[in-house]
C-alpha cells in the first residue's frame, strides 16, 4: 500500500511541475542536483507520513471490540429474538411446553386422587417427573438454551414443591423430617445447576421453594426443628457455591426460625421438647460454623443465637451467666485474631447478656439505694461476670465501651457493698455520702486511666459516671443529708469535676 502511494505521489509531483522538468535541462548540474535532493526529501517526508497513517489504520482494524459493543454483539447473537420465526415465537413455544409439562403433573395427581395409582406410587412418580425436568433443564443450559432451561426448572419447581407439601399435610405420606430432607434435595439440585451454568434465576427459584415450603409445613405440622435445619443446610450450600445473594437470604430466614424455636420452647409449659430444640440449635450452630471464612457475620449471629438459646433452655441462670461470660472472652479473642467486627460485637452482646442473667445490674442498682438485697451479699455469678467482661475488654480493640461499662458497674457495686457492710448501722445520709465518694473517685480513676494509657473508652465512661454521680447527689443528699453532709458531698463532687477537667486537658501519654 505504501509503495503504491509512494509511486503515485512521485508521478503526481512531476505532473504538477512539467515546466520545472523542462527547465532542468538548462540549469547547471549543481542546481539540478540540489533541486533533485529537495524534491526527494519532500517525497520521503510524505512517504513517512503515509506509513504512519497506514500503521495507525492497521492497529484500528485489528483492535478488539469495546466491552460494551462485544457484549451487545454477544447478546444480540444469542437472544431468542434473533431466531427465525418472529420475536414472540420462542417465548410462546416455551410457555406452551411448560403448560404441557404441568398437564402431565396434573394427570399424575388425578390418577393418585382417583386411586388408580397408590398414593405412594403417585407421589413418587410425581417427584421423579419433576427431577427429570430438572435434569432436562441442566442439559438445556449445557447446550446454551438458557431460556428453555429456566422455564423447565421453574416448572419442575412448581411441580415438586407442592407435591412435598401436599404429601406431608394432606396424604400423610411423609413425616416432617422426610419432607425437610426432600426439600433439601430439590433445592440443592437447583442450586447446583444454577452454579454450574451461571443461572441466577434457578437459585432464586430454589430459595423461594425452600422458604415457602418450610413456612407452610412448619405451620401445618407444628414442627420447627427439621425445617430450621433444612433452611440452614440450603443456605450453607448456597454460600459454598458462591451464591451469596441467596445464601444471605436463607441465613436470615434460618436465624429467624431459630429465634422462633427458642421462644416457643421457652413458653411451652410441658418442657418436653427442650432436648430436641437444643439438638436442633446445636446443629444449626455447627452448620454455620463451617462458613467462618466466608461470612463471619452470619457465623457470629448464628453462634450467638444457638448457644445462648441452648444454654438458657437447659442450664440454671447462674451457670448460664458464667457460660455467657466465657463466651464473651472467646468471642473477643476470635475478633482480635481475625480482626472481625462481627465477633467483637458478639463479645459485647455476650457480656451484656451475662450481666443481666447473673444479676449484676440488679445488684448494682441495689447498692445505689437502701435495699435489702445489699445485705444479702455479693452474688458470685455477678462477681465472675465482672472479671470475665474485664478480660474481654482487654482483648478487644473495637466496640469496647459496653464491656468496660459492665466491668466498672460491677467493681463499683462491689466497693460500695464492702464500704456499706463495714459501716454497719450508720444513718442513711452517711451511706449516701459514701456512695458519692466512691462514685466520684471511680470517675477520677477512669479519667486518669484514659489519659495515662490513651484509652478513649475510659475517658468517656468517666464523664458518664460523673453525670450519674451528680444525679445521685441531687436525689439523695439534697433530700436526706444535713448541712455538713451536703458540704462534704459537694466538695467531693466539685473536686472530682476539677480533676477530670484537668486530666482531659492534659496531653495523653502512652
């Protein structure tokens, strides 16, 4: 191409300058040579520019199509609308075929109802019929006929899931456990086909079928255990197959099923189903624990629900509180090592629940007022929970303030209880002053810890505790205290405020 352009350029140049060619004969040889050199240089420059243009055109011709254009070309080539026979013909044909498939299913149902087929045989044939169309959907997807695969899988689900529900509730052929097992098999089959051929629609069909049948069967049979495990297993499989959109939906549903199971078991006066409920909850936790590297958030939520529910159903309140306090430490360690905010939040939740179950909050509230519970002594579970929450606080580096608040609440209550026990039968005004002094001193110590160790949570808690001390001073000392008691209380409180203000202004040291 460049040679042709070069030749054309030279001939064109001499055609446009015929007089110059004639005049060259009369010129001196030196001038003629200079003229030839000038023309050759110009033609060489034109030739170089043409070569650059040719190379650029070649690169543009051989460049790949843009992503959007290539995708559009692929979609246009594979879309059913590009097939011969009109735009609506493929969808119409698929709809007609789906109706025929449903007609076959209704034929089997009619034969079963009319006792032409035994119930077990009719139900088995109906399920095999649905499984056959799932296999046909997989073959259609492998052949590249994606719309046909989606239609066939959808019709198979429409046939199979109602058969499981009706065979369990109306004909009594399947027990709740067998129905849950069949739902797992059908749903997992659809999920596998969806994963192998990248068909998200099939995954949503499996999730919808597993969810609707689980809800209806749990309501009809009053059995939650098998369907909790069914939703959990299908959700785990969906996440293993990297279908996070379906897996998370089923995860939330299984969590809700577990919560409902715990509530119904707690309110059941017979207490006969507690062992089965605990077994189901432990399986629920174990199944989700296999996903710890893929979705730590769901593992944290499932383990919190399962372990908390199981222990509350079978253990005493004291043992439950200690177990939950230990769980707070374990979750804090997991959150620290895995840098998982989900397990850090779980540790906080364990600490708060352990404090409630162990009576720590009620004991702390009793120490702030004149109550008979103070004379009963320090509850051992509250003391243990305080120590465990402090350990969990020291192991965490995220969301630590609630754990420090729980530990501070327990330590302050223990100090007040010890001081009031030592004072014995002193009047109520003296007891109120002792409380004010201990609370103010604790606030100053927290502010000092926050400044010395650069611990933001301690500084925040010091300000909150100072506010609580002021409210207590107004509620107790101003109401029952003498002038001397009020003078001492206000002096202590004001000194604490000045000390905390100075500590907050001072630079922190690590």
